[in-house]
C-alpha cells in the first residue's frame, strides 16, 4: 500500500460541474480565496455562499476581498443586507440575505440594478432571495468537519462558472 492510500486527497472527484475540496484550516481558506481572486472570470461573477452559521462564509469573503485589494474594515452585511466594496478597478457587492423577508425590498433597494452592473457579487444565504437572483456562476457550499477543517463543494451551472471551476482539477 502506498502513502496515497493513507492520506485523503485534498481534491476529490465529482461531476464535471462540481468539485469537492477539504480545507484543513484558515490558511487553506485564505489560499483558496487568493486563487479565486486571481481568476479573471471572478471579476464579474455572481458567487453564492452556503453553509450553517459559523461554517466560514464570511471568513472566506474577508480573505477574498483582501486578496482582491480591498482596504479598510470589512464588515458583514447581516443588518444592512448589502455592503459595497471597491478594489482597484473592481466594484464588489457583498450581500447577506439572512434577514431578507420581503421581495419588495429587492426592487426598493435597487438590487436589480446592482446585478445588471459589472462587478463581483457575493451572497450569503442566497436561498432567501433565490427567486430574484440570477443563477450563481459559482456556488460554494461550506460544511464544518470540526473546529478547523471544512468540506467545500463547488458547483456551477453557467459557462463562466465552468471556466472558474477548471482551476480546481477533478
């Protein structure tokens, strides 16, 4: 038996439109965020983040925004629903639909215009607004294995997402 049989792979096989990763710790989360930030397709993507409270969705967003060059305080949009950010040459909107109740809020807040504009859109708890948002280019499902490890499933159903997913081999 070789060492490969004793150590679980970091990237497991899945369908062509899905990848499963294991992040051992927050350093792995930061490395993933840096790799994602480097992808040209991410600049105009809609990325959704799924997982229980405390799974690491906001932590991933903070690492991603830092990797993209966002300076200053990065706070969760839990109460504001959306926080705009600027990186060099890039507009970013971080949504948290956890407290989203009324579809009329969508129109009143101008979210339709935001989603029609160029830039990166990140959404936590996207299922709360799913009927109103476009299909995600990349859906990131984060599951806590223990205090530090995360099982992460990347899924896509768009061409942009498929190009992004190619960065993580099967």
